[in-house]
């Protein structure tokens, strides 16, 4: 099974603000599983940052796979963002 280690995060330039929560949640490593990705998301870790560990080809495939969800998200939050900004500025 593939693992993600604290050492890999450090080598990739992760900040301490990302390393410490990872270490608190998983210890020195985590198996790369859907369960652990969801666990990290639930704990508030920036799992999107892990794209930095992907090859360019894998990044492209990832971007293509999530593009529809990103588009739907952006369309859903735009009105709320606009309303909040107008009320605040």
C-alpha cells in the first residue's frame, strides 16, 4: 500500500501549519486510502495541497476529473460571496 509520510510533506515544502495537523492525526505516515483522505478533509487538512506531489500527468487527469465539481461549486458560492461582500464593504 502506498503511504504518505511526514518526510514526504517536508521534502515537498509543506508548511508547519500543514505538517503538525497531519502528524497529530496520523503520526509519521498515513496509508493513501479514500478513508484517510476523508478523515483528513473532516479534520480540516488542506488535502488539495497534495496535488503538489503528483506528476504533471496525474495533475492534469486530476484537474480534468474535478473540473465539473469546481465549476458547480463556483456557481453555487458566487451569489453568497457577492452578497456577503456587498454587505461588508
